């Protein structure tokens, strides 16, 4: 018997020894390799796409650029994990001489590194619903938008009861955003979805294509706003019309920022949409908007670094191309320019609700006034501004700054109430 127990102990010890390292340990090892500037070791577990996109020399350039900015790497700190439908994500706090940054390592189902990001902010804290949310008044259902290689996971918030309910599709702003439109610790799309669902309006939100399929999307040549925004928003609206408990004749789109610019085009492409809601939508050409943003951000720093000035100058050059009718801004920016959002809004038959934050420096009151002037004679267009709200429709004071997005807040109740009232009144 004693001999058997020894054999069993040896067998268990071998089995445990054979277990693969935990993903947290793998992420720490990757950071340790970066700290030693052993970039070959840091990339050894990359998947095929990452290996091509970020070979050791390119990874080294990125890491050395961070070190130049925040000083020598000292040690790794706390580790935080997240899990999505397809990926495991490990955040490693990295202590440098001048600041703490965070390395975000994304592992696929085969435990390969399929994403690597460096940020000056860590993972978002757990979501705390605002007071206007009544969590027992709705349920959430997992859905899939579209099909095939570009299918997207989504979440449909459905009010309690039999319905049929009016429904809203949330359309993202610029960048690879998730279904909550996570920016810093803020989740404006979840605020809107849960807030509206608490008032009897179903809401569909989904991972943006550039978020869910980022590496594959980046390989596309000559992609446009159609592939980035329009196709998936239209597919989401079509899905709602086929969903039990949804009023197929009362499906709306709510676009934020770039999504607001795209909303009139969505109304033109899908005449069945019951209405278009524009939050922080630029009325001016994107080139003008970007240049104004750059100048504003630069004005906030009395002594910007040469690197900052160079980066902003490069962006300004690209923005100037967008403004120039004879410029060559590239296929994507041409497609954004061709949205012609104000001109299109004047042609669509759907009612419009246009909302604007008075402290927004990304889409400003100049844009809001542009909408007011252009649509002043258009029946069915309702417009409202909120003096204390920023680009995320979160309340604040004084001059808005980019750092404000790192402070946790919620979409103002007044905005949720106004959208709910308008939708239910259509």
C-alpha cells in the first residue's frame, strides 16, 4: 500500500509539472523579456498575424520609445485578468522611473499571443450602474450581427414584458471600440442601453468590426466607412426587425461622433428606419474638425514636447489633405468626406434628434449651430444642447481636457430621458 501511495504521489507530481504555465505567468514572462530588451523571447509565443505585424525589431522600437518617454523599466506589478467570448486578456502593471504603464496581453483559444498593447491607463474598473438604471426592469440577450467572417457579437437589452418595444441600434464613434464604447473607465453605450431599457426601449449594441476583427480588418486595402460602420449598423437594424418582441416599424439608430456623422447616410440606405439620433455629430468636414481638435489640445499644454508637436504636425498634414478638394487623403477619408452628413440629413425622410454637449471640444457648439442653421426649416428635426456635458455626455466643469475621459462618470440622466421620450413619441 505504501509503495502504491508513493507511485500515486509521483504520478500526481508529474501531472502537475506537465501543466502549462498560467496565462498570468506567461504575461509576466513577456514583460520580463521586454525589460531585459530580449525582444526575440518576448515574441516567441506570438501567433502568425502578430509575428508578421510586430517582429522583434518593431517591438523593440515601440518599447524603447516608451522607455525614452517614461524612463527605465524597474519592475512589473499587479496583474489583472479579463475574459471575452474568444480571448483571455492579462494586464500587467509596469513600473518605470517616471510613471506606471500597463501592458495588455491578449491570448487566443490556443494560448498564443494575438494582441499586445501598451497604455498609460490600466483596465477599467467594474461597472457601477447609474441611479437611473432599474436592473430588474430588463434582460440582456446575446446576439450575433451579420454572418460569415465579419460576424460580430452583440448584446440586446430587452425591457420586461411582451412588447412589442421600440428599439435603438447604437453606432460607435471613431476607433476600435467595444459594445460599451469603453473610453477610460467610462461606458457611455452601456449607460444608454441600460438607461433606455429601464424606460421601455430595447437597445442593441455590439463590438465594432475594427475591435472584434482588428488584425484582419487592418489588412484590407482601400477600406471605407462602409466596411467600418455602415454595413454592421444596417445588419443590426435588420436583425432587430426579425426579433420577437421588437416593433419592426419602430427601429431607430443612435450614432455617436463618427456614428452621428454616418446616421443620415444610414437613414438614406435604410428607409425603414423610424428615426435618426445624432449625439455629438460634426456638421463640418472632418478635416476642419480634426485641425480644430489638434489646436485645442496643443493649447492646453504650455510647453509641449518636440515629439508631441511632431505628431500633431503629422496629423495636421493629413487633415489638411482632407480639406483640400484637390488633395489625396486616401480612400477611407474620402469615404468619410462623402458622407456629406448635413446635405444627406436634408434629404432623408426620417425625423432627427440632434443632441450636443456644451463642453465638447471634439464636436463643438460650432457643429451644433451648423446643424441648427442648416435644418432650421426642416420639419421633424429636434435639437438640444447641454451646457455642462462633454463629448461622452458626462457632466463636468470648466475647460474640457483629454484627461477628463480618465475620470469615471455616466451619461447624464437628462440625455437618457430625452432620448427615451423622443423614441417613444414616434
